[in-house]
C-alpha cells in the first residue's frame, strides 16, 4: 500500500510541503534539526494517528498555529489512488478521512497503511520492558486477525472493572461473573498471539541469522501466566493475592516475546550496532511475514540510517531493504551514507529549515 503523495502543513518546523513520492526508495537528506525526521514522523502519524516522538499534540503543531494537517494518497490492491488524511487540533480533537469519508477511526489508518519504524531510540524493543515486545506481537496479530483489536479492547476494559471490584469484594463470588468473560477473552488473545509468533518465528530467526551470522538467536513466546493453567482457574486461585495487590497480577497484559542470543538475554551480548541490526531484522521479518500472509506490503521508515552502523552493516541493511520491494523512506545527514540504496527509481529530497525540495 505505497504512498504516492504526501502533503504536510503546520507540522513541527514544516510550514507546508507537497511531495510526489516513489513507490520504492525515498531519501530525506539534511543536517540535524532540519526537519527530515519530522517528515517520517508525519508519515507515521498518517498510519498510526499519533507521533512516535511525543504524545502531546501541542508539541507537534507548529508554533502559533491551531491545527496540523497530514494528507496523502496511497495505492490500493487494485492500483487505484485513495486519499487519506488526518487533522489534529490543539484542543486534542482529531478528524480522520479515508477515501473521502470523514469520521473514520484511528485503527482504520493502521489497517490501510501498515508501517514499520526503525529509529535510533528503537532499542527499547530489545532492551526495555515487555510492553514494547508485546506491542510488536500485537502489530502482527492486528493485521492478521480482524477481531483482535476489539477483543483486546474489551479485555482491557474488563480488567479495569475487575481491578475496581478487587478493592471492595469480600469474596471471590463477587468477581466470578466478570472472570468468566475475562477468561474467555484471555484464552482467545493468547491463542492468536501464540499462532502469530509460531508462524513468524522461522522467518524472524532466519533474518536475524542473515544480519548476525555469528550468533545463535532464538525467539520464544510467553503468554503472561503459566502454560499448564487455564486462565479462569488462575484468577480464582490468585484472588487473595490480587486483592492484596489491588490489581490482577497475571494475564495477557504480561505477555512477552523472549529473545535469547547464544542462550543469553540479548542486552548482555550485543553491541549497539548489533542491537540495531537485530531490531532491523525483526522489523523487516515482520513486514515480510505480513506480505506473505495478506499480500499487503508495509512501508518502512528508517530514521538516521547511518546511526550505529559501519559501512559493511549499512550495505547489509540496504541489500535486505531492496529485496523487500516495498516502499522505504530513509533519512540521512549526507548522500554518501545512503549510496548503496540509490537507484534510478528512487527519489531524493533535501530538507533545510523545514523547507523540502526534490533533488
């Protein structure tokens, strides 16, 4: 689902731009602080409804402006151009339009414009808490199981209700009604996640070996509670502990993708350059798996391409990106850093002080 055009207005230091895009590689070149990352951030907002750098809309809208606009056109499976856009106001209100229809939901943006982001702060996927790896799993489940988004939302709402009841309940009987529905949702979500990881795992491990052949890398799925126990049984058994804690301790909200390198936690083995390569391998594998499963090509956003990578590793990543045949946006300080990616089908844009010009 490549973008063919991107229009950005009043987004950070970009007052206005209108970019005709390549369905292959698009290079955003400029010095630090010029606005090249803002271009990728705007594309990310078009696919997620939010920024990857700030949760506060007021920090993204250009100074003295009351709103921002990000619009574009993407090619659907029939190769027709479909308009897509998002408008955000300082008061927090958001309007999404897809195919000329207003009132669309943010989840619909993610459905029609699947994105993979690789950026300098992306090490959190490998080195920080389980929520980042859980989000990685759920991205894939969202795109492969249409019912997942609603089911996961219901599970989180039921969990909040259960946690509120834990503070006042005098016996487990008062929670048993909620727990029946909660258990059904938990088991279904776990089944979807486990199936997804099982399907994606061989491709991910193969991609990791291609990027880091000197290591043995294994992925494993942890569902958030012991494998041998039904979730409904676990909730009843742990009622007193959950009541003392004031919240439900175990469940799908604790799921994780466990990554081992030579049977050792990943952060204890790999350098920053190797961590970036593994992060790239996992993102590329996930995008490739989506293409194999659904026929959708996701869009790759690579911010600060050369960061943490020497010339050999940059070439390795460039070759793998070319093999995907997907649309790729790459930001870089100089053209020399992306020389291995440049071909006759790509487009290059120079950014300075928020002004974008095609080279």
